[in-house]
C-alpha cells in the first residue's frame, strides 16, 4: 500500500480520514483508479474488519435488515451429472437475500459504516449509480432507516428493477445506454452531479467504496468457508464492481491457498485480464456483471483464470438452472455456472473435489427478459427444441 495523503485521502483509501472537514461521500473521485486498499492480515490496514458469525436468527426479527446474510449453500445434483462431472458443485444462493441479491450485503455495510463514522446522519439523501441490484439493496436499507434515496441507472436495465426500487420509495433517474462512465451524461456522471447539487446528499459509490469488498471478505467468504469446513478446490465468481471477487477471493486464498479462483466477465466488458481478452464496444445483455472500466474496488491479483462470457450461453444455462435444479436465479447465475463447468473441466476437477459457484440474484428482475420465450427468440438465444411452438 502506498502511504501519505492525497486530496484528503490517506493511504489511497477513500473512507478512512478522520476530522470534520473531509467527508468522502461528498468528494467525488474517479471510480477507475487502481486499488491501493489493504485489509485482511495486514496490520497497516486503515479499515476495520467485522466479525460476521453464522447468523442465529431469533423467531422474530427487528427489521428486514436482520435477515441479510446467512444465505444457504445448495448442492447441484443434476446439471453437473449431465455434463459428465464427478466433482461436487455447490451454489451459494444469494438470491435468498431479502432484496433478492447479494448486493443487499454491500448496501447495508456501506451505509452502516458511513453512519458509524459520522458521515451520514438522519435527514440525509443517499445517491447511488447502479445497474439495479445495488439500487434495490440501497433503497431497501433507506426505506427502513428513513433516508431519501436516489438511484441512477442506464435505460437497458429491466423494468422489474425500476418497479421494485420505486415501490421501496426510491427516486429513479435513467440515463442513455452506452455512454462511457467518465462522461457527465453517464449514470456515474449524473449521480455525481446530483450529489453536488442536492444539499446534505451523499454518494455511496460502490465502485470505490472499500465497504463493498469488506462485506464479502467478512461475510460471504466466511459463510462459504464455514459451510465447506475450509475445504474447497474452486470458486467461480462473476465480476461487476469486483467487490465480491475481491473480498471472497482474498479471504479464500488466505485460508485455502490452493483453491482456484475463476472469474467470469461478459464479452464487451473490460475487466478481464489480460486486456487482450476484452473486446471494447461489444454490447452485452446479461445484467449486473461487466463494466466499461476496471473499478477501484476490483482487485484482480487473486484470479487464477478468466473466462469471457456470451449472452446466449449465459441465458440458456440460467433457464437450465431453473428447470433442472429448481433454483429461481437470474441471468448472471447462468453465466457463472456455464463457464464454471468449463473451468471444472479445464482444471480437471475429480470426484472428491468441490466447486462453489455464486448465484448472485433472483429471477424476479428478469420475468420479461431471459425467462420470456419471445424475448429470447428475437435474439436467437433459444435452444432448437425450445423454438417449437407450444401445442
């Protein structure tokens, strides 16, 4: 980690400066700057790790926020067998979160960390650029805590996400598709402008906020390790902000250094390494993963292999997960499993070995998308047997 202070930010980390004059949620910085955060075993880390024991829930919860985390691990019994795999495949089912995705974890962590440091107080307006799932999580937390919530998202994201956030009381701003993140008309740029214009408003900024990967380092990864008794051979993770990848991979590599970390990035996204894998400008329709820049929260050093993902294979596998395993997942879960299966074959996982695949969100957000035969057929995504008309 580099040391020293720059633009009011110590050690290159955006939320660890003490004092009344500087508030990181009111000081915008580019979300594609290289990560310089250190946490985990480092004694020099400016961040505070939190103990996240396995939840033991009372019969009556104080609020829906008490139901965040503690998602189940479920064995996949059919798809792996049909693919000729002998290894055990486990799904970390984040779609069981109350808001429908693993982004509930980071929404709660980002807001509560800011509250604990005195940066966000009652009466505040919270702003976040999002592809939808973080927006839903933030809107849910704001609904419970009483904050005004504004979410900025591109037009291409599903109407189901918009309806859910509006139901939670969020104000929605839509931006045109395909605008580079560093342009003022992008969802990132509009969120920044709103923060600068609205008094007592704060930009959480999941792309830079260290509470994003910390939520997964302290929580998601610990749950995976606990369920597997610290014995696993591969973890497959889709990449968006990179917070899940960073937090889970760092903790897994500390405890299971021989475990393979497989990261999946859509064709058209620019996150994968080496850069030659990426194709700038190609459009993709899988939501919640992929970016046109590498977020500061994304630390790629722990990845053993990257796979680039196509929409057709992703959506077809998502439908298989629903049909063959009975798990009501979103499209990016299909991305993770399809290319996870390829990775299991490439690395030669055998009987007695174990792979965990993270299923990020639920089918709720995509009822008019990949679940809809007409939508799939218009794009040439249906399997041949699915294109037969219903009788």
